[in-house]
C-alpha cells in the first residue's frame, strides 16, 4: 500500500521558516508529479505548489510565490517544502500528494495523499 508521510510542521513566529518533508513508501517519487496543498480551519483545501516528476515544471500559488520552494531528493524518495517568511495566514494543515501526471491548481485530482502536518504561524 502506498504511503506518503509528512513531517516537519510545528509552531513558528511570523517571519520564521520551516521545512516540511514528505517521504513515500511503495511509490517512486521520481516517476510521479508531486503537489503540496493546505487546509486552514473552516476553509477549503488550497493548492500550494506542484512539481513534475523531473522537477522541470513547477508552479506556485501566488500566495506563496517567492517564499516557498519545493525540492526533491529522489535517492531518499522524499520531497521537501521549504517555507520562508512565514505569515499567520500560512497556518494550516499541509498535505503532500502524488500523481502520475502533472497538475497544478485547486481543481487537480491526485491519486495519493499524506495524512498532513500542522503548521502554525504566530503573529
């Protein structure tokens, strides 16, 4: 059974940084597009960033562009989300997802999802 496990969330002050990790088992990230999404309490799930299997195509939501960076370590079968200059409005549960084909935006359907990791940014 495919598993995606996020880690690295926590509580940080505004302006701080966090790096989220997403480790996959029974799935080879180098063959999959990967996306990060987030969901704040009382809000719909929101697209954050998507990366093609090669990393050659990457698309960031306007709200995180210039502050967040997605990267991969295929040898470790892990994807990262580096989050800098965090704002209180970044507070949410962050999910990674994997899909055979690349897709960016809120309307995407991903095949595999992690359980999420909480990020809380205090003002």
